C-alpha cells in the first residue's frame, strides 16, 4: 500500500471515530380522542369503573429512544384549567422503541364542585429518574371537556316563610 493511501485510510478512520453518536429522539403524538371535544361527561367517583360516559380515551403513538422503560401520563392540572383532582389509567412501556397505546383520563367527583371544565391537557412520555419522574417528550392539546358531578354538600337554602 502506498504511503499516501495509508495516510488517507488513517485519516478516514479518525474522522469516522470523531462523528458524535446520534442524539436520542423521544416523541409522543396524539392520534385520537374519544369522545371528540367539545363533550360533556360525568365525572368519576372512586368506585366507578372507567367507561365512555365518565372519561376520555386518548390514543397515541410514541418513540422511546433514550431509555429502556417509561410510561405515558396525561395531566389535566395545567392552565387555564381550574383546581381539581385529575385521574388517569396507567400505560407503562416495558421496552424502548416505537409503540402505540391508549389510556383514559377523568376528573374526580369529590362532592365539592358540580362542574369542571378542562380546556387543555398535557400528554407526556416519561421515565423514572433517580430523584423522581423525568419528562422525555410532551404534547399540549387544547380541548373542550366538561365533567359534571353531584354536589354532596350543597349550600343550605333559607327557610321558606
């Protein structure tokens, strides 16, 4: 092998070694919601089963690239939504790569609020870090869901005279 050719191969080997590794690409995308918004549903009591009359199903696809396990979370406690207790089913991811899934979210009927309007949700691809949850990818969606609940402690009315 000629000296210039050997130098060229050595230079090529060094330049390939200097290429940084591809950055991890984590992503989350929402494909559908059922029911579509705007919609009015019953809020959920702790003992009620999850169903189409008291919760919204979110269908999504994701790519988990930077970690080997993770989960998808849906947050309803984002502005401009009022203060409330949001509920959601669990969707865990047991291996990295691309995947699809669905989960439900609702509002807890705590007996205090007759109605909670959810105008925005956050769908997040997350993992468990050494000191707590780590968000890998996020998608915010503007929605229009009204959850209605029975109020168990109504304000007493004035006696009729």
